[in-house]
């Protein structure tokens, strides 16, 4: 049997190919094909089929919940955009398909961690509705303990600040992070920004602002370096709050960090002060969720 995990968003896509051992009970990742763009290409599907046609596709998120969230947010054609049956048919993929939750796909990075138990924190821009989620892994199973819902997103905050200084969100966050470290922020700006945007800090942060709509009109009297460095200070405080709370409610010495925010270099540094052992998958973003979707389906179904 061959199972494909598939993921796509507005900027990249991936296919993770699993095969069983002909006994029907043990699957192994045999190949991953990834690329840039808003959808899988026919060429990538042809390449994936060299390993054999899929018997089952596991989609990396719940398209029905995502459509509802996009509809509520006022995005155009959400149900048409998330018609996965038609999307697969257009790619000449004609097998059955199922889905797992977006953050569950991220959380399934646990299965590659080598830990017997772990706290899992997913720090993302947006899943279906979850933006930050805390999970507990024990006895091979994942259990979501707590989450914050759209639009209260640390990832969207960071992307909006990237856009605010003229860089491209979902692409230039590394350049933003580098710029943020070239300047020491004024505490007055940090305090002003916190008062403007933070609705609550505990137990998990929530925002006064929907950063999905951007922040281009905010803090016009401040320079790019000032905003970037103040953002980093606030970002690190937000992540610290989340990880401390995660440790309190899960009580594990091990942590798995996933979601696109885990790319930020500050995140493992913060986690190392709170947890003894850290695992971040090689690709914690949505592209890595193609593999995570299958791992979640096989292990946590």
C-alpha cells in the first residue's frame, strides 16, 4: 500500500510518500518532493508516481473548517479554494483521501523526535482556526490540551511586522530577524507597542489587533530598525509566556516545537531555558506537514 501526505498553501507545497512492508502494518517514508508555488505541479505528481500510484492521500488540514474560517474572515471563494476532491482530480489523483487537523500534522513531528513523552507546542500563523496549540504526547498518542484561535496569532504578528517595514511576509522573516538584532530598542517603543496590541498575556497571549489585515498604518514615527528590534523583544516575551505555560500544564522535560514560527532562532534558545530536551523537525513549516499528516494518521488515528 502507498500513502501520500500532501500539503499546500499560498507559497509552497509538498508530497510525502510512504510505503508499507507488504504486511500492511508498517509504513516507511521513501521520498519527499517539495517546491515553491501555490499548488502542486503536474511534473511533481508524475515524479511522485514513479514510486507507485497512491492508494490513499492524507491531506494536511481539515478543508471544511478552513473554508468556514476563511468565510468568516471575508476571504474570497473559500469553499471553491478548498475543494480537495476536485483539486486531486485535476492532478489526476483518483484514490481515496482523508484529512487530519492542521496543527495535528505539525504536532506529529513528535514521532520523529525519539522521545517517549513530550510537550508539543505548535506556533503557527493560522491553522483551520488554531494559531498556537499545546499538546501532550504519551504512549504514542497526541492529545491537544489548549489552543488560541484566529486571529490571536504570534506568527501573524511577526509576519505583519515584516510587512510593516517593507519586507515580504512568509519569505523575508529571516532578514527581518537579522535586522532586529542590529539595534537595541527603546523601552518606550516596546511599551507603546505592547499597550497597542496585547489584549492579554496569560494564560496564553491574545491580541487587540487582527494582524491578518496587516499593520502598515501603525507607528509611523518609528524607523525600520526600531520597529524590528521592538518586535523581536515582544515576540520573545510572547513565546516565553507560551512555553512556560506549556510546561506548567504538561509537566514534561521534553519539548517538540513545530509550525513556521519554530524557524526563528530565538525559539530554541528560549525553550532551552525551560525544557531539558528540544526537538525541532528539519522543516517545521506547512511543507513539512505532508509527512506529519501521514504520521498523525498512522499513529494517532
